[in-house]
C-alpha cells in the first residue's frame, strides 16, 4: 500500500480536529480511523507538531533544512582538513 505524505499544514489541521473530538469524548482509535491515519502516526505527529501553529511548523522545517545543509558543509570541510593533514605527514 502506498504511503501518503501530509504537509505540516495538513497534519496540524488533523491534530486540531482530533483535539476537538477528544474533548467531546471520542476515543483516539475512532478518530484515527476517521482521519485515515494510524494511531502511531497520530502520537508521532502530536509529539512533533503538538501546540504548533502553521507558521511555526513551516519555520521548524526551514530550520531543519538549514541545519542539515550546515552539517553537510562542516563534514566536508572536516574531511578536507583530514586529507590535507595526511598529505603533509606523507601517508598518501
């Protein structure tokens, strides 16, 4: 079965709907079935996006992308420095 990819905006909307229905006394399992998601996805999303607004979720994703880009740049520079160090020591 193909996996669906939800945008952060869709996830936050589903979480808000689930919160309302939970306050009305509905069970998590029934809510997840009606939203066509698994309970595991619900709890994972609640942990990651719970309490966030749409603009905050977008900012979070942008910061994660930037962090990933910077980590890659640092690792490349570290690798270059190690290679140059080995060349200077004559271990090539």
